[in-house]
């Protein structure tokens, strides 16, 4: 079956060219991720990121560009942040909500605003990254980043921002090829690019005494992949019936369908939110670690110690934040009132439930029930590396969050390619 699908893909010129273009985008991205900004100790940066789990995850999301301090060191992070900001503004500003719902022209305008907002966000993030690495490198930042003159600082910020805008453009070009979301594919490429190096590191240090650890690692990895696929594809189907109607002497309607409610509606966004929050206290404390005031220096040491990536406090806070943000972000994107209104307009109803307010209440109740499983799943996936490190001493080559992104992107890409194949089958028929 797989061989037949591959043969069908390769024999369809349009799909083959689309996939080749996406692979070309991957190559360009990987080349840029290895072009560093001048004046940086790359080996020192790599050691620093490998010693910090959260910063290591941020580095993975940028495709290794951050540890190389490359021209694309920010990845597509600022663009994702801008997209999230406009999604949240849609809840607050009625005009934006109407633009998102009603008009294709309105959605295009919001997309344009998102692109424009990416530039200042990239400049701010570039400045924050430079300052943080300078502080983390010790006094004067000499061990990681050389002391930057104002002109060099501005030029580095502009180069990093231009790299983000270029990746955003590449991602949108890849999205137009209909073989997956371009931004997600770039993140996917960054994660997968680090896999060969990680596996090589594991096998290069292997000896017979580690056999049990390797078997345990393989079992955990397979179970994690199966769990991620199961929860990503898991959904509750709400039965929907459309009333019969007569039009021009012909009968219509009377169709039975279903409304799918996914267990994990929020995707990986809650984890990104949680990382931003949980990283903030130790990031601020880092600035006061060498303060001349004894109280500030001691307080910063306590905060940094409490938020140790392998510590219990960090793990609990991280889990609770992911759990809470899952409910919050689902409330942003899932609107039972709007769904109930659309069903009523189309003559649809849920059997045994009155159209309108009761349908909205029923959908909200069902969503909250299945969301409990989704929130627990995301929380466990987020802290899975911490659990493994503390109880087994084993590290996943790809963390739970990265695995969730990879599986989600692969599933979405396969679905889009299958949709294109089916469409071309219909055309031939």
C-alpha cells in the first residue's frame, strides 16, 4: 500500500514538483542555520545550550540556529508570537473577530498585519537573546558573546530579524504548495535535523552494560510515539442530523453526519505559552546573579535553583501551566455559540438537544470533558524528559514536545497529499 502511494505521488508531476520544492526550502533553511554571525564563540554556545533543557528546546525549534548564533537564530518564533497575539485580539476586539469570521479579504488583511508585527517582535527578541547570552556568559559576556559595539549590536539585530522574515516568506511559499503548513514544516525540519547527531552521540558511547537502558529507551520511545499518534488523532464524534426540506418539488436534507471534537484541539501552542512563562523567572534572576546587592544576589540564586530544569518545582509549575493554557487556548479557538448558530442556519441539530443555546451548552460541556484528557496528555508530554531523567537516568533523543510537533506535522502533510491524490483521481474519473 505504501509503495503504491509513493509510486502514485512520484508519477503525478504537480505533487512531485511540490514535494521537491519543499525539500529545496529545507536545504536553504539548513544552510542558513549554519551561517553564524561573526564574533561569536559557537562551541561555547553549543555547550551552554546542551546544558539547559529549556534553552535546548528553544534551540530545536529554531533548527539549531540559536546555538550557532546563525542569521536565522530566531527561527519563525516571532511570526508564531504575532499570530498568537492576533488570535487573542480576536477575542477582545469585535472588529477583528468579524474580519476573521466573515471575510476572506479581512483574513488576508489580518495576515498582512501579522507579517508586519513580526518585524518589531523579531527586533525585540533579537535584542533580548543577545543580552541574555551576554549575561549568561559571565562578566562582560566574553565567554559566549564578545562585547558588542552599538553598531554591531544593531547590525546583529537587523540580520536576525531579516532571517526571520526570510523564513516566514519561505514558509508561506511552502504552504502554497499544499503539502503541509510551511511554518510547521520548517520547525519539523529543525527538529529532524538534530536527530542524526543525537543518535550518533548515543551509539558512539554505547557499551554492553548499557543494553538494558537502550531497550528501555526503545520501549519508551515507541510507546511515546504510539501515544502521541493516538491522542493527536483522537476525537469525539457528535451526531448531527439535517432536517428535510422541499425545494422546487425536490426533497433535500435528511442527512446524518457528525461534528468531530478533537481531544487535543490546542496542538502544541499551550506548551509554547508555558515555556515562555516558566523561562521568565530564571531569565530575570540571571540578570541579578552578579549584583553588588547581597539580597538580590541570594534571591536570584534561589530562583535559579528552584527553576532547575530537572527539579521538582520546575516540573510541577511547567505541568500546571501547560494544563491551564490548554483550557485557555481551546476557549480561544473553540466557539460553541458560533458552531450552534451555524448548525441552526443550515437546518442541522444534535438529536435530543434543542437548537441554539442548549446546543451551545452541550458542545461546551462535551468539549470540557474530553479536554481534560487532552490537557493531561500535553502536560505529561511536556515533562516527560524530566520524569525520565529523574527516574531512569535516560534521556529521549527527541523530547516529548518535539515528538508531538513531528507527529502532528507528518499527519497533516500525509492528509494534504492524500487529498491532492484523491482530487486528481476524481479528475481522471
